C-alpha cells in the first residue's frame, strides 16, 4: 500500500466512523518505529451497539475502496475492537476504555492528520 493510498484509506475510515456518530474521531500518522503501520484511526462510542455499527460502517466503506481487513480483534460485546487493514489500523472503543488505554497519550509523538468531517 502506498503512502497516498494509506492516507486515503485512513480518511475514508474516519469519515465512515463519523457518519455513524463516533465520538472524537482522530487520524494519527504513526512514527517510523511502527514498521508496517502508517496510520491509526481512533474513535469511541457510548454503547456496544454503536461500537458494532461503527465497525460495520468502516468495513463496508473500505470494502468499496477495495480494501478488506486482514484481521479483527474483538467482537460483539467487546469494549475495544481493532481492525487491521495493514498500513491502517482502526480502533473503536467504548468511551471508558478509550480513556483508560489512552492511545493518543501513548503515541504522543504521532502526528494528527486532518480528515474533513
């Protein structure tokens, strides 16, 4: 996946999450220490149902771009679902778990990317 296509995929994932009312959607360009991952998309939701809806919307939106997840960690009822698209990783959290794990603080050296809500 090229840099241009990775950023396009990350932004498409962010827009899909935002369309389903995800909270505080962020796209982060990951530092060089992340060997294969170029972008994180991080968002949260208030309920398990909304988490599942956001995950489904992201998967559907990226399928239209010709991209399928390589794997998914977590499933219905989980408070954190990770979608691995290779160069792009999407994290969908329940609100409390997002605050607890605080990936934005953990990866504070990552650069925020504007994605046009």
